C-alpha cells in the first residue's frame, strides 16, 4: 500500500502544484525519505518492497518530467546497493536517509554550483550569447561577472513567448551589460559583436548528448560551429533523459498557433513547435553540478548516478 504522504506528493506533482526540475526532484526524494521513516517494518526486504511501490507510484505523476524518474531511481538504486550489504533495518534506514538528504542538498545547490563550474570557462572580456530563459545559463554568466570578469551578454528575444526579455532583465539586474536582439539576428550579431562563447540551458539531454531546448537553439548551435565558437550547455544531471537509452525519441511539443499571430491567413497552415534538438556534435561541453562533461559522458552518468543502464 502506497504511503499517504507519497500519494499527496504524487497528486501535487500531477496537478503541477509542484513544478520545476528542482522542486519535482526534491519533492519526490523527500516523500520517499519520509515514507521510509514512517514505515515500521523490521525487515529490510519489506522496507525495500515499500520503497519500490512508492517509487513506481510517484513516477506516474508526470511521465514527461524527466527529473521525476531520475530522482525516484536515484533513491531506489541506492537502496538496492545498501540491501546488498545485508544491513539491519535500522542501519538501512539511517544510511539511506543520509544519502537521500545529501541528494536533496546537492539538488538545491546545483544551480549556483553549475554557475561556479561554468564561470571557469569564461575569460575576462568575453561576450556571451544565450537563448531563452535558463536559470543555469544565467548563473554561469552572472557568476563570471561576480568574480570580477568583464563580460557582456547578448540575449535573443525568443519568440513567441519572449523569454529572452526575462533573461535580459535578470542579467542586467545582476550587473551584466546586456543587449537584447531579435532571434533572426543571432548570426549577424555573433560576427559583428565578436561573440566568444555560447551558453544555453536544456529542457532535457538525451543519452547520446543531444540537447532538447527552446526552438532556435539548434540554429544557434549551427552558427556557433560555423564560427568556431564554443557551445556550452548548462544543466543539472537530473535533465539527462533515461527514456532515450533504448532509442526512444524525444517528443517535440507544438503549442497553439494563436501564440504566433491572431491574423486571419486563409489557406495558410500555421505551426508552433516549442523545442528543437541540437545534435551532440554541436555541443562542446555540458556544465553540470558534478563537473564539465563531454556529451559522450551522459550515458555514464545515467548508469553510475541513476542506475538506468542496469535497469534495461
């Protein structure tokens, strides 16, 4: 029987009361920790069965939220490793709780840590171009500025929702000299302003290192490759998508075309794709909370950190 607090967390994730990569991961791990503490079984096998049941139920809350199955599997993989050591139930609870709490702490601290790791790749005098509104990409640029490096930022408005306006405002408030341009101006401004570095976030990253992000990111990757400019992706390892290990394709969401225009265009079909996929060969490094990784290393993280390859 699934624990009551796990059911509550499941429902809050499902109705999006809990949203965002960090909050979903922390919510799932916390509920499994609390359910473990409340479970009075005095047998490790029974405790493990409860965790498996709770985890499977939680993972159904938002099947499309990649951070949710990763957080759940992190707890389960850790628990399975502990059971192999044949501990008593009290030791099992204590050790697993320690690991879960360390995971929660690390998850909450991931963005500033990514900022510090990414800032090492930023040299004094750099002009950095970014796309959409990513807290991790912003953290890298703002941290470089905070360290006293003379950096400038160029943001794309990111049609049709205009998330680039938020990025420009947030970077400007952090003290970074910032320029906002139209999306189609990225190639021109990249040359004219002598851009030194591209930093973007990610909605998810496939097992092979391809990056799913806001529409326009792949065009930026092509332009960066052509111009021999490093293309960095700043993202938590929780964004690594285990569903792609066995070849499942990322689904590209298309939203209502009213977001593009309210004009009547008889005979014209409108399309509004939200994301695109930047192939791994256009990505130089992925900046994560555990370090800067080449795209080819994503599979290792999915295996070692989340245990997914062994689950297949």
